[in-house]
C-alpha cells in the first residue's frame, strides 16, 4: 500500500506511471473518475499487488529495494535468497508489498436499517460484527421495532455476526437520562426488558447484544453496573455475546453527565467487548477542529487499557467530517459531510487540502456563495492509517466504525492492507 498525496500537476495517469500500477486499478480501488481533476493535498491509495522485477546488469538487491520502497530482507524472504550477492542479470524477482500485515483484528460497523444494501454488501467483507442501530427501549421494558431482517440476512451471508443494539433514545429525540433511570432502578422493568431481548435475539437470529446507554445520571452508575451483571448472567448461558459502548473517558473520576456512570473496570470485567466512542471532539455545535484528533484518542486509550483488558477494546472511528462557517459563533451548527464528499467539495471550490500533523487530520478552507469563509475537517487515508496503527501499538482487540452508511473506499483499502479481519461465523 502506498498513500500518495497529490501535488500540483499530478493526475491519475502520472501516479500510475510513477508506481507502475494500472490507472484503471487505481481509479477503481479509490472509486474515482479518471476524467476528474485531482485536488492538491488529496490522498490516493495505491495497491501495489504482486510485482515482478527482472534483474538488469549492475543492479543489486539494495538498489532494487530502494527502487520499490522495500528492504533487502523483504526481497530475500519473498524469493528465498540466502546470499544477496548471488543475484544475476535476467533473474525474475517477486517484489513484496511495502506494507506488512500487523495481525488479525475485530471490526464492528454500526448501521442504520435504511442503509443502502449496495453499500452494506461492499462493506461486509471488512467486518466481524454488524451493529444494527437501534432498538429504542421504552419505560415498560418493551422497545420500538426496526426493519432489521434484510441486514441480518446479508450479514450472515457474508459471515458477519449481527448484533442487536439497544439504546435509551427517546422517540424522535436524543438520549434520555430519565428513561435510563426508569430502566436501571426498576427490577421488574429490567426483567421484562431482558426477556424481550432474549426473545428478539432468538427470533431475529442475532449473535449478541450491544448496549448503548448514554447520559446516565451519575447516581445510577451502580444501577447500570448491576443491570450489566443481570444481562450477563442471563445471556452468557445462552451463548450470546455482550458489547457496551463507552464514553471517551481519560480518567476514572472524569466529571460530566456523559462520563460518570460509565464504569470502565466493571464493563471490562463483564462484557466481551467495549466500544470506545473516540470521536466528537469536533462536533455539530462545537468549535472547528478534527473529529478525532489522535492526541485525544491516545489519552482515552491510555486510561482504558489501565481498566479494561486490551483485547476487549474496540477503538471507535468516525466515518464523517464537519463543515463550519467562520468566524465560529458559539452555538452555531456545523454541517455533516462525508469524507468522499469533503474532497468533492474541495474540488468544486478549488481549495487545497492541508494536513494537521498534531491532530493527524486533513482540513481545508473555502468561501461559500454568501462570502463567508468555511473550514472543513474530515478524514483521509493518512488519518485513517494513523489511528488504525494505534490498534497494533496498544494491542487492542480492534475497531468500531460510526457509521458505515457512507462508503469510504480509502479507509477499507488501508484497513485491509494493515490487518486481516476476524470472522466469527
């Protein structure tokens, strides 16, 4: 895998010639139109595949390795060459990819029921789990039905384990602290809810449960822990997995309604996986910044690994960006934009994409039709690679995407270059 950053004068044809990969392959892999102009600062992922090199007079393994951006040892291993001095003109060498696989990980993707089935089918090969969002729990322990059967069938056909997601979202609104309190403090409601969960898991052919209760009152922290204990005792004997979504805490005593009731050590002890919601530093009503600055993501992981077994941790990855009008006014609303859409916008506006090395995230500025300047923060192949490498650096279990509704081809190219995806079905 090569991540090429577009410079002035670049085209897909010049990039193809530079790396010796057919232009149609590059365009197809990145889902680009060959006739479209490239954006300065845009990333292009070049998948080298298997390459052959015929040794010419005067060449050495060292010079060949430099030519292809690999190492002498890698070429020796790929061709079973014991003595690097023993190559001869005319010898055909296999040139390995310059990106080594880092291991096998779990990959979860959140999806809404209305996802395009074409997008879903293109994404499923890269997933271990599909979390279908969501069954909204009611105060009596029932939940609102969703049209999840087509997604479950597609997931199972692709050997992806479907997970049932329950939330304390109120109908048509956000996460409801009072609703969570009602559920977590009433044993009868909990019993009804768990019975309904088990019935739905069986009826829909789910493989496990994903609990996403957010903005739980701090005083209900131990109630939430006890609910997890009860869920675990009921679901584990039936063979179902249990996952929870956790706010991005950097310390056990971090204040705030989002954080205080999420008890990392208890979740880590009781469930199979925890999903760290490591995103939304840049958010709809906040000031312009990267959605998931790598510096902030690291802080969350550093605390999480002190409280939760590393292999249970799935690091959250956002699959979107934001477009802010400038100057930023507190309480103003940013527009959500897809990562692919951000590059398209930069192309239309003639903007050059820049890269923040501290946050490890791309951004650009442009002027809208009303004359106001805007800034767009999003993700590209570089930022995705930087965060995906954290999984290996910290020896985590894997990653979880919010959400997979918009297909981002470069992400999946980078992911599949770095890791093999575990399948549990």
